[in-house]
């Protein structure tokens, strides 16, 4: 995966680069609303792993507990990560990787945000 090429593609679609940690990661801000879009290259991808899907929840720990109580199995978390997000990881029935996270202000305004 070439994150740089993906960034260029999504910028053409109107997204704005807000975190540049190439060659492995980038975060873009969607043109309308509060949504962001992250691209992350795995350091040692397993064949067929595909994309990682991220969903943010302001009440991450409570949401993870609710899902666990409903029988959902998690691979990890919730835990604080060095990139200032709190994350829990799981897989859907087709083994697609999902990250439930809470980033708060750090999602759009991390200390390393690209300048205006």
C-alpha cells in the first residue's frame, strides 16, 4: 500500500490533510461536518487483511462493555495508545478489522497537526 498515493487521491476528492506521518499514516478531514478519514499502512500485513475500519464513540469504555455484554469478542482494549487515542479492537464475522476509538480533540487537532 502506498499511503502517499492514497493521500493524493483523497485530496483530489476534496479532503484536507491534517496529519502527515508518511509513509505509514495520514489523516484527512472531510470537507463537510466533523468526520475524518485515516489511512494506515500495516508494517507487516497478512495476506488478505484488507482495510481497518474506525468508528469513534465518546463513551468508548461503556460502548465496549455494552458490546461485550451482548456477546461481542474483542481482540484488545480499551487502552490508551501513543497517538493519543483510546482504542478497542475487534473483528466482524468476516474477519474485517474494526477499531472503536475515542480521540476527542486529538482526532482533528493533534499536537502534530499539519500547519495551515
